[in-house]
């Protein structure tokens, strides 16, 4: 028997909807992650928290994790700049603490907007989410971009789910600056764009083909994995369900679909039903006419068989 995890040399794991949901750990996640014998890197589009904060959060849930095992979209944005901007250059940091900490770790001098018109134009702008980002901060970003600074967005998630509803996410704030300057950022670091996953593979010192990406969202985690050249596992513990997986366009189709993280430790081809049988049923459902009521029945029946215990 070869478990899913044993087919790879490392796992790159999403957080929200995979490891935790709101204040609680996702069922089976902590035990499954701790039992892995291959390295795990946690990769999150959330740009506002620092890797140390994320690691502490995971630790509180019972997941063994160091700050070195966490890559954020801020880290990926700063990493991208190392190819283009000289070490020690000033970079305008828009967003939470995560942005400035990532820039510093990559050898840059993060600067904050202070409204001073005489300040030199920064070499680049890294724009990430922060709950305190203001219209004045967005204005400073626009001024710097208009003056020629390279503009990198950590991520472009349009919305941010909160306990009170849906708030504008970094994508909406980036869109505000884009509207003002008349063009999009030069590059976006977070999923579904490849840099965050590529940074994770670089951290692991592994080729992307040896890494399995795990996530709960087709349009970020899975599409990003495909674009980065990684195989992927969609777990149905977060945003997307089996019906969404059936309806996913080609570029968002995962290599594997499983009810939860326990399946990292099981052979996808073994058992009755098997994970592979579920994958085949999903493919069959995709081929069926979309208005055929029965097309999802087989896939859902296999899923319920796989979800037991
Ligand atoms: Mg997620």
C-alpha cells in the first residue's frame, strides 16, 4: 500500500477550510498533519499576519509548526522583488504587519506612507490586506506607482469573509488603486498565481513535481497548483463541495478529491469505495449533460461511503 502522501516528498497545505474554520480545527486535520512523515509547508494568501503569528495560531490548535514552515503571499511578493529590486531598497509597504515583516526578511527597507510629498519614490510597492489600510494609504500606493515604482499585489481575493458578513478583500483594494492609475499590478504573488507555490517548493528545495498541494478552493488553491505545475488534493472541508468540483473548468480540476485530510494516509487505489473510484465518478458526471438530475448521484454515493467513521 502506498498512501497518497507517500507518493510525494512534501505537502503544501492551505489553512482556512483545510486546517481550521473560524476558531476551530477542521475535523481530523490536526492528527492527519501531525502524522505525516514528509515535510509540510503552510501556504496562505492571507498577507496581513506574519509567519510567526500563523505558526502560533496553528500551535494553539495542536499542529506542530514553526515560522519557517509558513509562507504567506507577503513572503511571495517580497521574494519576487528580490529578482528585480536591489537589496536595501525602500519598498512602500501597504497592509498589515505581514507585509513589512516579509520585506524586511527579504532584505528590503519597508517604508510607510506618511504623506510627505518630498519623500523619494520607493523602488516598489507591495500591497496586501490590512484591517487599517485607509484611503490615504491607497493614495500613497497610487502616487508611487504613477511615479514608476514596481507594483506587486500580495493577492487579489475580492472578498474577505468575516463574522459580520463579507468585507472588501485585498483584490477590491487593489482594484481601487488600479482604477486610479489605469492599469493592474505588474504581478500578483498569491494563489491562483504561481509565486506562492513556487516559493513553497523553493523553501523545501524540491521540484514542484514532488510536492502535493492541498486546498479547499478550486479557483485559488487548485488552479494555483496547476499553474505552478503541482499535483493537488481538494479536501471537501471548506469552500468548495463535490458539485463544484464536478462543474470546475479544466484549469481548476484537482488531481485528487477527498472528504478530509485522513486520506493523505490512505492508498487512493485501495478500499471499496476508493478515492480513485470517486475521481472516476466525478469525471463521468462532468461528461453527463448538466441538466441530467442523476449525474451527481454516483459521485455523492461514493463520497458518503468515503466519509464514514
Ligand atoms: Mg482555504
